[in-house]
């Protein structure tokens, strides 16, 4: 018997798509009206010719990628160990991971400045490198609820105990087990958390502004106060850039162990862990 066409799910999906695509189309259309009486890419050329745009987007991209790496290094072993050895404290870990949603970013950044200011025992805020590090840590904290749940859900669908016992029976240490057994099995979940981390970090305003960092979020806000058409063009470019980076991360996530470059990478990681 032929199944009926799913009318309601289709309508819901269509309305959801229009909710996001219509404002995006209107913004793109407005960005083309910088030249009076015609459609042109003058606003895009104006943005691309600005050295500030290149500097800010590069800075935010590097900071976001650093936050993804640090968050992965912290979250994956923590979620693994809690599920394997400490399941009774899992509610506590889940509560801690939700705290960034409760504490506003402005409170977080002023806490950083207070704790790591020039008069503290670790004056990170007293130098550009230290302040950049504080910004990356802030991104890690802000993305922790999403990264932890993505990784934890990924681990819930694999048998961690059996995989660990099999790896240990072959002589693998705990670090090697995490690096070469657990990590590849939750790579898709890590990429899901990485997508959210990258999206949050790239356009973040409060932390970067109060820490006085040359990030993309403050630049976008400042440009919106001074110009009319360039901010619309910048929003479209940021949207395209974000999705391009996500597509590259997704391409990495779906790479199979038999691909051309993956064995070389695995050998290098194996040698580093073995050393």
C-alpha cells in the first residue's frame, strides 16, 4: 500500500526554511543597492578592500579553531572517563556544563579581568598574547554546553567499556585508547560540537569587545554603526564563510580510515603517543 504524502512535515520544513532564507535573501538584495539605480557588488568590493576585515576575520577564525581544539582535548577525555569509571557524578558534570548558559558573558569576562588582571599571580590580561588566551578560554567555556552534549550523545551510542577492554587486551594504554579507539568513533559528534563552537565564536561580541581584541564581532558592530550597505554585505560574507568552514570540517569528519592521507596522520599520531 502506497504511503500518503507527508503534508504536515513538508509544510513545517518549508516554513522553517522560509523563516531563515527570506531574511537572508532580503539582506543580500539590500547589499546590492549601494550604487543608486542599479544592482552591484560595490559594497562587497568595499569590504574586501579593507585590511581590517581580513585581519579581524583571520583573528576570529584562528581563535575559534583554537577553542575547538582545546574544547575537544578537555571534553572528550572527561566524557569518556565519566561514562567509564564515574557514572554516579554524571549529573554533576552535566550541571557544571550548563553553567555557561546561566552566567552572562559580561560577568565571565569581568571575572577573567579580575582574576587574571595586572595585580594577580597570573597576569594574563597584561599582554596581548595573554588576553588572546583569555578570549580563547572564554570561547571554550561558552561552547562547553554544546560540545559536551554532542560528545556525550556520541559516546552513548557506542560500547565504551567493550572497546576499552578490547584495546587494553591488545596492550594499548589509556591515552592510546582515547586517541585511536574512542576519538575515531565519536568524530562525527565532535564535528557537531565544533560546528556550534565555530558559529558561536566567530561572531561573538561581548568577550572580544571588553577584552579589546581585534575580532570579527566588534568589527561587524562598529561597521553597522558607521555604514549602511557594507554591514549587509559583511553579514552575507560571514554567513558564506561560516558555512564554507563547516563544509570543510564535515569533509574531514566523513573521511574514512582507508583514505589517502588518513594512514599517514594515524602513524604520526601513533608515534607521538608512543613516545
